[in-house]
């Protein structure tokens, strides 16, 4: 199965920089940084639209090529007015459904980062960095404050177009070309500015842990809810013996399944001064929406027959209208539409699959035995 589509041509848009005077962006960043704690990145009462607006409109004061680079995405590190750092990933012009064989390879689609944040926000998880699309002018915003290293990574053509060639995983060459020097991509809030953040590379998502246990096919029994044999083994491993960390694994399983994200092996945590892991931050959703369904991503939920009550209520809330709610939440994003029609259809189907599994678990263990 394959499908393709293109984002609207940049020539459709008239690009103007509208400076906003008398805004203290440093104060804005400090206010939102103070909401980050060991339970969430922002509180339920936080006006997320305020910071999204600031991310889209604040002045860019410095741009450098992000290092260390990855094999899947070309990235910039941008400093905004007021000192806030953000990661910027230019978006591919032509968007296509990722083939099954390329689920964890090839170039990222940064618009999926924005889609991931939108879903995370709808479900009230509040553990994904603020992410939004933004269009920037090479001549007016980037070139005057860019490092020489970054300037050498792009080609400025005589017609004013900007082109970037990036080889993903040393195999898939991708060419980014932006008309009239207007570059668009995903802007990801860098929460490490004043927060203790710990990257734990060896604590991967459930399916990675599953492979690490060895004898994968023998362990992976038929897909029936409530086979807690492996779940019980997993719960003995740190940090998952802690109910809070275990809850984050269940949340991540739902989001990874909805987006078919196979890149979930990269965990980042907010830790306290004793290095005790408290908040699992969901990042890196550029390699999502593969053209296949894989139930292994749901293993924590259907094998443990557990889910957080809060997430379950959110799933029920959108059981009939997730695609409409997603569209409403993202329609003002500069990269809209973020997903192909096929992607929108499958996330609704996958959401209802999760609900069906939980209903089977209720029959076996009762609500008290399933909901955390």
C-alpha cells in the first residue's frame, strides 16, 4: 500500500516578518520553564497556545548546525530572543507514507514531531516538549545570525531558492529545496536549559527490551490480553518496578502504537538530584507512521492488561472523533496538513483497537485490576 501527497507550494504564501514590540520573551521562557517538574512539562492550567505563539513569532538571534548530528535528520540549534534554545528540523517537501522496510531508517518527517505533540496534548499526557511548525526566511532571519558551519551546509541558488542535501543512514539521499529562501520545519522546545535532564540509552521501549531478553519468538505468545508472564519479568527491571515509571511505559505504548513509532528506544528522563527517574519525556517522533500495523508496540498494555485511568478516559473521549479533534488542534500550524488522509484514518482505528483490548481486560480482571 502506498500513497503520496505534497504540502502546498511555498509560492502560495506571502512571507512577512511581523516583529512584536514590547514583549519580554525572557520572562515568557522563564515562566514556562518553571512549570517543568517531575510530573509533567506543563500543568493542566497552562496556556500552551501562548508559548506556541511565542515560538512562532520570537526573533531568532543565533543559528548553528546541531551537533551531534543523527543519520535520520538535518537539524539546527536556534537561540530565540530571550535566550531560549530550540531544535529546528527542516521538513521534506514531498510527504509520502513510509514503506514498511524503512520504518526505522530513511529521513525523518519533522511534521510528525508536531503531530506527536498534538496527540500528547489531546490525551493530557503533558510529557512531550512543546513543538510547532515555523516558516523562516533565510535572508532576513537565518543568514545574518548563522554560523559559518551552518552556511556551508546549504546552497543558495541564483533564483533565491535554498537547497540542502542530506544523506539519511548513508543510503537515502534527500534533497530539501525551499522556494525563495523560505524554510519551513518543526521547532522543538529545548527543555534542558535549566532542567536536570538525563538520557538513558539502555532503557529502551518494550519491544526493544523484549528482544534483549532473547528467544523472542518463543516468548511472544499469541496476542491475547492478560498474558502477564513476560510482564511480570519486565516489572522486576529498574526503573519499571516503580509504578510511576511503569505508567509512563504504558502511556508510551499507546502513543507509539497510534503513530506506529519504531524509534521509541530513546528515553529521556527528568531526574531529581539523587538521579531518581521521575518523568519520562517522549521525544523523536520523526520516524513514525509506517505503512503497516505491528501489535508488538502495544505489548505493555495487552500483556499486562494495565493502563492509566487518565489515559483510558482520554481514549474514550476521542473514540469517535479523534481525527476531527486532531485536525482542529493543528489546523493553524504553519506546516498544516501534518498528516495524510491515510494516517488520520489509521490513528482512529488504532485508538479503538486499544479500547477493545482494555474492554477484554476488564472482563478478565475487572476495572480495579486494570486501571492504574
